[in-house]
């Protein structure tokens, strides 16, 4: 696979879900208008793909091995309904099943609300599954078929992540390919130290180390895959694409795609895009030309002024949303916050800093990871866990690059960093172990988390905890909302 092919597949993968949404959720006239505008944006983004290294390519043999690794990772994450699933799948299975079984836009007559959720990652697999519903009447069989399609779709996404990672590290052959991939999969902060010495509340889930600091958490790479794959996979693709392509002409278009996939990580993407665009503007001698040719490209205008508003209008109808700022030191102390920052990324950053003095992405990631914990926007602090995904991925790239691409002149720092990474790897190891432990204990492979079944209920009971989870997927006053009253196709009376 060449770089040109890779970037085209990446853009196509990212573009399809929003296209499905615009054509399926909007009323026919608006669907036509926005469909045309979106098509123009996609065309211009494709035309302006930036191929910096045309010589980079992956052989067919290596590509198939990478696909196999991606498939194993997706399988162990529980994607496809084949294997043990983490707690959050209770909701993910319900969302996916409802997307398959209900007309679009999905409307819950029992709860008297349309679905409002970041369901972008499931739209393409659900669309393909709906085609099979023409010939298959069994909903349970359709869900099985849908999960198989979702599995292969996810494998494609993870393969794109791994290929973009290799491009970011300028690796295309040799054993470095597999060393880099496994270092990425097992990259994590030093959660085991925090869990043993600084944990103040009991872990809510078994064999899960990330939660040691409770309301402030930076999830490991594999934790993201195993708990929020629908957010992690597209956000990782977008982050790595930005890191590789560095194409300001497409930034505004990409931020709209990112927002549709997942709102909270898009904050991290937004910091990355804005800071890098400012950096390029300062460097550029032809500032006026840079503004009009790069910042105000056609695809950026479409992304920021057409696509972003309609996505925002859709999401702000959600009943939960952000419940306001919370003072961080109501939940932690300055000392504990400092320990958290040191264990999660700062020690790594200090070791690799001399080799990243000129890497603007390193500075942006470092600053983001310091700033993000101070923004607690919801009760569970999902913002901290998810907005940090882009910065954690960039930190992983910088660490891996230092270890495998630098010469032996930094042997002491390399040994220290390697030891720390091995300690940190216990977090993703525990994520893998949890599934192995429970499947062997119960002698059953597909220990799926699927108690909710559908969100079409007046009271959606959260398993284990018991409280109502309906507000996370519903619209508060949908009949008065601009999106549902004017723009959306009506599937309710």
C-alpha cells in the first residue's frame, strides 16, 4: 500500500458516516442541499490531500500481518459479539441494535424521544445490515450479521490506525514495524503505581487500573479500544492523519468529521488544529496568501460554517450534555493532581524532551495534558478521559520514535524509558487479562455485555449501578428544538 492509497482510504473511511447521517436524518429538501454541499467539501478535501513522502509504502506481506494484528486487537476488545465485552458495551450494543431495528432518525415511542448520541461509527455497518433486512426477518439474526460487519469495519479502521502510526514513525519494513505496533498497543501511564499507592476509592470494575485517580483519568491506548472503540478508532485515525499530513487546508473539514464521531475528543483535536495552524501562520512569510489559500479553503469553509453548525444543533438537543464547570480541587488536591500528571505523562515527557525540542506536536500534547484535568464538564468527568485521547496518541508517537529510531547515544535514557513503559504496560495487560480471566472462569467465549437490549424504555436501568441512563441518549424538548422541529425527517406522530 502506497501513501497515496492510504490517505485516500483514510478520508473515505472518515467521510462516509456523516454522509449517511445527512441523507438519512435530515428532511428531504435539507438532505439534498447538505448532500450537495458535503459532496463539494469531500471532493475538495480529496483534491487537496498532501502527499509528503511518495516513496513510503508497505509490502503486501506486511500489510496482511498488520490486518491480522488489527483483527486480534478488535476481537480481544469484544467488537463483533464474539468475545468478552467490558461494561460499556451494555450501551454500545443497545445503540447498534436500535440503529439496525428502527427507522432513521431513530425515535423511541416509549421514552417519547429521538436518539441523540455520537453514533457515527455504527452508521456504515448499520446501513449495510439494513440492506440484509430486506431478505431476513429475524432481528436476532440481523444483529449477529450486523456485528460481523461491524467487526470487519473496525478491523479496517484499526488497520488504518496502525499504518498511519508507521508512517508517523517513517517505518515501512523490518522488525521495527511490529515493535512499534506492540509498543503503541501497550502504551500507558504508570497506573499501577498510582493504583498501589495513591488510590482513594475502590475500583468500580475488576482488573482495570486506569481509575486510580477517580475523577481524573487518562486512559491507555488499549483501554480506549476496549471501552470506547466507537470514539477511539476514528479519533486515533484523525489524530494520526493530522500528525502525518499537516494539511491546514483540510483542518476545518476534519474538525467537523471529528465532532460527529465524538464531541469530547474533538476538544483535543481542536487544540491540536488551532495551535498548529497558528504555528504555520507565524512561520509563513506570505501571511495573506496563507490565510486565504489554507485557512479559508473551500472545504474548511464548508466544514466550519455548514457542517459544524448542523452537527452542533443535533448534539445540543441531548438531555445530558455538559452540566457546567466543576472546581477540580473539590475532587482532588494539588499534590494528588501533580502526582497524576507525573505518572501519566510528565516523566515520559522529561526523558524525551531533548529530542523533541522542535516538534510542535509534542508541545501541544504536553500543554493539553496539563490543561485538560482542570475542565470537568460533567459528573463522571468523561471530558478528561476522552479529550485526552489525541494528546496521549501523540505522546505515544514521540516516545516510540525516541526508542526505536534514535541511535545508541541516549542509552541511559532509553533504558529508563523502556523500564517505565514496561511498568506502564501493566494497564493494557490487565485489560487483556480481564477477558481471559472471565472467559476461562465461566468457560464461555462470548461473555457479552448486553443487558439493556434497547434504549426504547421510559427508564433505562444502568446495569450494576441501577440509575437511569436514558438522559444520555435522549432529547429534552425535541418538539421545540430547531433541529428536530425544522431540519430532521419526522419518524414520530
